[in-house]
């Protein structure tokens, strides 16, 4: 049986993968049994590049995609269906919650005057605080400057 799965390529700490069609009994590291490269996936950039025509051909020949490749194909809309749990069996499945779209607010120009009457608002005079009585400025008397003492002769 053929399998469509990922083969890790690239350097250390830079995950990138080739999507290959291979006999399911062989290791993806062994390139001798690879029937065809049908795309690649750079995990850091996120978007896979997949030859959809060739993937559909191989699936027609009986090739089964791995769980991760199946999820990539669903994301790329090459196949239809739900995603499968690609994690190990002990890890719980996290359900995707659909995002709610924000409610559209009608623009102000579309609201008719009959529907929403605008109440009249009377302008009020600004309130000023009561004036405080003015205090006379305090005068500080300066001490007369001392004259230096005359030197004794």
C-alpha cells in the first residue's frame, strides 16, 4: 500500500518537509522507494505548496495520506472532510470554536428621523464658582543693610 506522508528535510531547528508518495513499509528517510514528490511544507512559513492534481491521482491509485498530510490537504481544500487527530492517542482533541462575526452597526446616515427622534438639549450657562474676597498683598519689611564697621586705626 502507498502512503502520502512528510519527509523532513532542511537543517537543524528549521523544520521543513517534502510531501512524498512512498510504500508504507519503508521509512521516509529512505529515498529509494519514493514514487514521487508531490509538494513541500515549510513549518515556519505555514502554507504548504502541494500539487493537487498528482495528490488526487495517487489517492485514486489507493495511496492513503498520513494524519498530518490529511489535515494539510483539508486546509488547502484539495480534499473535503474533517480534520483528524494527528496527535498521539493520550493527547485530548482540541475542538475548534467558530469565530463569531461582530454585529454590523447601521451607519448614522441610514437611520430615519422618524425612527429615532433626537431629544432637544437646552444649552445651560456655565456655572462659575463664587468669587473670593481679595486679600491685600502682604508687605514684608526689609531690614536695613548693615554698614561695615570702620576699621580701628
